[in-house]
C-alpha cells in the first residue's frame, strides 16, 4: 500500500472515531477537528496497537466536515437502502458513522474510485465488528454507490 493510501486509510478510521465522538458528545466541529489534529491523528489508540500511519489531514477534515454538513442528506440515502422496517437509530452507533463516512465519500469524493471507497470502509468495519457486520456495511454502501454513481 502506498504512503498516500495508508494516510487516507488512517484518515478514514480517525474520521469514523471523530464522527462517533461528535454524535456522543455534540462537540462543535472546530473544536473536534482541533482535538484530532493535536492529539489523535496518526497516533495509536492503545499502547498495544502498532503505530498508525500518519493520517492525511485535509482528507480527514473533508470527511468529518462533509458528513456533518450533509448528515440529513446522507441519512436519507442510507435509510432508504436499509431493509423495510429498519431505521438508522437501530444501528450500532459506530456502524452508523462508518456508513455515513462511506456514503459521504461515495457522494462527494468523485476522485476516490468506487471500489476503493467501499473496500476501505469494509476494512474499517473489521476493526470494530465481525464479518457479518462488515458484509452488511458492504451491502449498504454498494446500494448507495449504485444510487449516487450511475
């Protein structure tokens, strides 16, 4: 994996963490970005983890800011692709942030190849969930991709 790919992968994982923190603590966007810039980007979260690649800061900022700015649109896109009777509030909060970040990237980052965006968020899902949940994320993001990248 190239240095840029690793930096973007690290940015995606950090963006999911920042979005989760934003949802749980309702931190203002400038403070949230600053906290991640100062203390979290590119750093391992636990002592036992390998050092994460240095995150691509501009890409991280775009993901977090974009998801927050377009959350209503993104949530509508996601909810319309869930099974009948399912609502976003039934999803695990981390899973929801993975889906939001992935949907934003598919929607707004035409520079990122569709397959790369989906597989990257499936990889992020594997950091938190087992294969079943990762397949669910793959399916939802694939459906979003078909809707926004025709």
